[in-house]
């Protein structure tokens, strides 16, 4: 049951055609737990990727969307029926060499962003380890996803800030630090950069408490996580503009701006040591999972729905006790869950009844309900 004031969100049907190695497939998922299992390389992750793509217009595996088109075909297609509480909607996505097109209830949305926030989906996959081990940009992108839901004006400020910063850098590169128009672009960049900085700060304020709680729920007692937001700019537009003006020579030499939200960092420490470099791989994996669960909770509070959770091979590198922690967390979830695994037996115990669980086996791109 959904919590009071929070709607249930679920995929009721999904249809795939020419997506990766899947020629054609149709699934009717359970509203609770869905196991997608089989050997490695059969196409399990492609189903999660298709669900993510039809909800967000993007892939979590590649930035080159034409790669999802099945070899020899011209276009990949995904269609889905989604329910949110008592309302239903139809999503449609087509991907090809000429780009992508989406429809919501048979009509093109005004913007891709407005389309993406209609059906919140959170995915955890092996590459998400980079949320902990990778560069700061990975963690900034997580915060920016939260901004899309909570602060559309802040998301628009981010876009306009990036445009102004790009033009400022072009002037520095071509005409030097004394170009007359620099002040105009710095004024625009400062205005929108300060607004974007505030949106980033507020996103971190929402994320960190959820992250600490999620980490406690999946790790053994005794591990202490600390997390914080280290701004690379300022929320004061006047100070922002002064910094840009003062840093013209440095930014001209570097070829990029040295001040602003593009320098933000979400800091993560376990037992006082940097998680990126000093945590064990098991701790890093659990921390990356905790970050995704915190993202889910933040979206849930903002959007007032339970986002769909996609877990790709979540059990592959966890020991027995930590796998049990993840299973307990799944059982406590009130949203729809899709899990890919080579070990379906791990997920056949616990509180999910047969009516709440659906299983799909994938063999060489062919999907069948078990």
C-alpha cells in the first residue's frame, strides 16, 4: 500500500521491438517485485534499459542512443502503459539513426524534461560504483536529477548559466581578458550561476539525510558515513560576478572557468576516510547503492509517488549478510521493483508472495514469463 499522500507508480505493460538483442518482447509486470533472470549476456539488462529509456528518453548504459537499435534494424521501439494511482498513461519511444521521438498519450510533450519527470525511475547498475569512485561530476549529476523534480527554475538556471559561461570562455580564448562584452556575459553567468548554486545546495540538503539513513540500513553496525556539500561557487550574484571578473587571466590560461557550480563536490567519508580512495570495494558498492536509494526517497518526497526501482545485478558482489540487508530493504519498499540476476533463488524468500512477484527468464533475447 502507498503511504498517505504518496501515489503508487507502476509499469502495467511494456512492449519492446528491435531493442539491443531483443527482437520483440511483451511483459506484464507485477506491481511489487519482478525478477528478470538468466545467464550473463542474454539480454536481462536490456529490459531495464528499455524501461528506463521509455520513461526518461535516455539510456543508463550509453550516451550514443543509436547503439540500442538491434543489429540490422533501423529503429528501436518501446511502448508502455503506466499507472499512477487511478490514472493511466501511454508512453512511446522510438530511437534510430536520425534521433529519438517520444509521445505521451499520443502527443509530443512540450519538452523532454517535462516528459521525463512524469514517470520517475531510479536505476542502480554496476557503473554506478563511479558515484563513489569516480570524478565529482558523477555526484553533481545525481544532485541535478533531484533539481529537475524539485526546482525546475533552478534547472533552467543551470542551462542558461552553462550557455553564458561558454560564450564568456569563447571571448577569453579569441579576444582576451579585455574584451568589452565579457562583463555582459559575466553578469548573466553570475545571475544564473548563483541561482543554480542555490538549487544545488538545496538538493544536497535533501539528499544527505536520506543518504545517511539508507547507508545505516544496508551496512553492518559500526561503519560511520559522513557526507557534505562543498560549493565551488557562491549563491550571491554580486560576489559571483566579482570572482569571474578577477579570474579572467587564470580562466584564459586554463581554457575553462575556475569558479562556479561546475566545481561543486559532494564529499563522502567512511570512518573518517575518503570513500573514493580508502573504502573497500564492498563498502563502495553499498555506498553507491545507498546514494541511489537516497535519490529515490528524495524524488518520492518531491513528486509524491513511489518511483520505480531498477536494480541491475545488485547481488553479484555482495556477501550473504549484505545481500540480506538489501533484500530486507526491498521488502520494505512500497514501489515497483525490477531486479536482474543470475541467482533468482536469492529473491524467492521473504515477504513477497507469489501474487506480488513475477519472474521473467531471458535466453538469447527471448523473454518468457516463468
